[in-house]
C-alpha cells in the first residue's frame, strides 16, 4: 500500500486527541467538552477514509470538504 500522508497525520492526530481526552476526563474531571473533543477528533479519520473510496472526483471533493 502506498504511503498516505493525510491518513498518517489524521491517525497521529486522533491518538493525540485520545490522550488529551484521557487527561482531561480523569485528572481534571471535565467530561462534556472532552467527550465532544474526542468525537470530533476521531471523526476526521473516518471522513478521510470515506473520501479515499469516493466514487468520482466530485464525490471525493465533497467528502474532503466535510473533513
């Protein structure tokens, strides 16, 4: 498989977000904003994966806009 810079950076970002969530949720007792941050940070990767398998160029562009 070819290296994909966007996928790799999104994966690293998601790992950082999960670690930040753990720190916020368990050490500082902040739940509402940290859960929203976790959902936001990990959904980017799902949208990138969906864009990779777009059916057309216009579909790819539209899905990248979501990201």
